[in-house]
């Protein structure tokens, strides 16, 4: 008996969701392996973190071009290409004999992820009836959050059992399974006009600009001179890109199409709200570590509330979009997100971790509802021949809140807590020299030179590498347990 339309839609959504899950998993699974990679290759955290940065930069820089390629050559076809690239790159990562080779393979893996992330919403618009778009966007949001949350725990289990190579090799069976689901669950691409052109100049210009932006948000874990220079280069590249597009006969991004009110408003709101969420990811760990005195385990648990709420709220958000309609759901999502932001900004420190966690949950739930509603609203009005580029631009907006999500705490040096007369003081230490597992010689402090040794409770998973922080950059938390200088 032939499957009915509802069954076909479910299979299509499962196939699209699996590709989003795979790309999100690839983003987060490498974090937990950084200490192991440091041991294996004999390198520093600054060098090892490029395993994460390379993936983020490649997936960010190439996402818009990938969306346009889907419009020109078939979205299902290009999704399969992306899965194949991701899967082959996973094998290259597992076989890498040096850190530079691993970083290069991760960049290739990020290119494959860009295709998967760029085309997911467009394929949902192609394969599903309009009345299912809200539910579909909610499910895609849930799959993204599950992939982000699952990566560290799955990666840690694989590394513990089989070694660091297994955390990348897992992409082989998962990639093959995802490809099989896409082949069986998504309809074949429609006939593509052969006279359409691809704007290579515009694509390269935008890719360079986005790469500079992504690097400015991740390098050095902070925002110094280099980061400012990269951000300035990104802005200059964007201005050049807009000029190129205005003069191109076959632009990468049709600026006229994006000037239509529904698309313009939806894209602008997506970028704005993603920036608000990114700010929470940047400031939150500092507040929890310095203001509330949390150790690594507790800090990680609190920050995991966001992905957990997003995963749980995705499907209900999609159903709420169907019930209320996208415009009303967008407004409600903005109100809830604004309420969460206001709570985070105004709650007194006496509210403690519980207050922060509750406010973060409100913010994340509102963001999940907003995303489901806004994405459904935008994709429902996007022209069929431009869904790929519109989908990729929505995905690019989400990249704002991903840049810091996987390099959680910016590099500000080491944090030392000192108990004095009942008060807790936090000092930024610019440099530290790891001597043994539980001791660090303080070389330079923010307010001058401090000599001596102190006991440390490290944030790293492996005490033998005190500078290797559990996937959160170079910020270490040291507690002075009555060990005098």
C-alpha cells in the first residue's frame, strides 16, 4: 500500500531533521576532546582550539553560497553532497596524523555542515504543506539543540572507550544513515533551468567577510586589537559585497527580493534576537564563575539549561505556531524573550543561581518559539526558486549565537579567587605556567606581579593539563584553599 501524504511528510521531516542533528553534533562533539588532542599532539590549548574554530569558520563562511548552490543545482542534490563531504571529512579527521591535518579536515567537515544547515528550512518548505511549516521549524530547532547538547557527552564516552579518533569516526555511520534517509524520504529535485549563473565573485567576497567575522568572535577568547581588525575587515568586506551584488546580473543575494517587507523584517528580527542570545552566552559564564562562585561542573550544568530548554520547547513551539498563526506567535516569542532578557538584567545577585537559571529558561523558551514562528513566516512567503538563499540567510543569523556557544568563555586569563575578611575577590591573571597537576605558579597578574604558588581546582577534565579547559577557551578558575603565597 502506498504511503499517504502525512507519512511522506513525516519521512521528509525526519530526513531533514537528521541532517540538522548531524551538523549540530559535528559542531559540539570536538570540544570535549581538546585536552586529549593536546596530549596526543603535544600542543597548547591555543593551537588545539582551532579544531573547533576551523569548523565554525568554514560553516559560517560558506553557508550563504551553499544555499544559492541548492537553488541552482537542486536542494536535495546539494544536501546529499554536503552529507557526503561531511562523512568523508569525518574519516579524514579520524585518520589525521598531525594537528594541522586535523584542522584542515575539520574545515572540510564544516563546509559539508554549511550545506546541511543552509538547505534544511528550504527543503522543509519544498517537501511539506504550508500548514505544517510551524511544526517543522519547531522540530528542526529541537534537533539542533539535541545535537548541540549530545555532542560533549557522546564525544566524551567515545574518547574514554576508544580514543579521540572515535569522536570523529562516529560521523561515518551517522552520515551514511542520514544520506539513506534523505534518499528515501525527500522527493527528487525539480528540473533546474540550465542558463542560471552562479555569482562566484560575490560568493568569495561574502565568504571572506563572514570568515573575518567568525574569527573576530572566536579568536583569543576576548575582543582585543586583532579581533577589532578582523571585525573591521568583515564590515569592509560586507560593503564591498553589497556593491558587487548591486552591479551583478546574477547576484548571489537578490537585494530586491530581500527588500520585500516580510523577508526584510524576518531576517532583521532573526539577526537581532540571535545577537541578544549570544550576549547571554558571553556574559553568563563570567557572572556564574565570578559573581556566584560556581566551579566547572556547576557552571556547565547551569549553562546546559539553555540547550535543554530549547530541545524540550521546540515541538510545543511548533504546535503553538500552528494554533496561533506565525505573526501572533512571533510577537509572543519576542515578548517572552524580552521578559527573559529583562529578568537577567535586573535580578539581584541575591537571587542566586536559581534566579539566573529560571531567567535563562524563560529567555530560551521564548527564543525557541520566536525561531519556529519567524522561520515559518519567512519560508512561507519565500519564492520557490530562492528558498535556498533565504534559508541560508536565516541559518546565518543563527550563527551569531553559535560562535560563542562552542568556545564558551572568552580568553581573559586565569581567574583566582581569594578569601579576605569574608569577601571574595576575583583577579584576572594574564599568564600562568603549569608546573604540576594541582599547582600553578602565578607569573603575571592584572595589577602587577604576584609570586608564589596556589592550589587549584581546575576547570579541565584532565588534571594533568591544567591549562586545558573543558571546551571553554583559556579561562581557568583557581580557588585559594587557605594555601598562602
